């Protein structure tokens, strides 16, 4: 049987990876088993169950943060990887994104928009 990663599950369901994780953290969906490395093992039948729950309105596509993670080095590295993945999927160069983000933050500090 082919197991899916959490990111693959999120893509198949049309939601963000963070939304799937939020459902898990909030206890809205059952935690799948994990392999020896600690990765979640999503079976096709478990994904179908979550899809059914979405259709029934038991879980929503909207992401809700249930807790604010601490800005530890490990969290920041994982977050940076996630952002890099999203940028890559959108075809946006990380350097260009960083440049535009820096400009936007500078405008915000000056009181501009």
C-alpha cells in the first residue's frame, strides 16, 4: 500500500498543510500512525474519510490557528522550508520574494503602504 505524506494529503484535499495539521492538533481528525522516522502515514482510506468529513461539514477548509508555536530554531527552519516550498510551487524566486518583502517592511516602518 502506498502511504501519502501530510503535504500530499493537503494537496489532494485542496487545503494547506497547516490546515491538516490544525485539524490534527484540534482533535478534529484522528492522528494517523507514524513510521520509524516519525512521519505520518496517510492511507488512501484515511484520506477518503477526511474528504467525507469535509463534505459533511465536520471540518472546514479555513485554517484556524489553535496555538502559537514558539519561535525556536527548529520551528523557524521548518517554517522557512514550508515558505520555500510554497514559493517554489508558485514559481516565485526566493530572492525576488525576499527583496519585495524587505521593501514592503521598509515602507511599513516609514508609515507608507
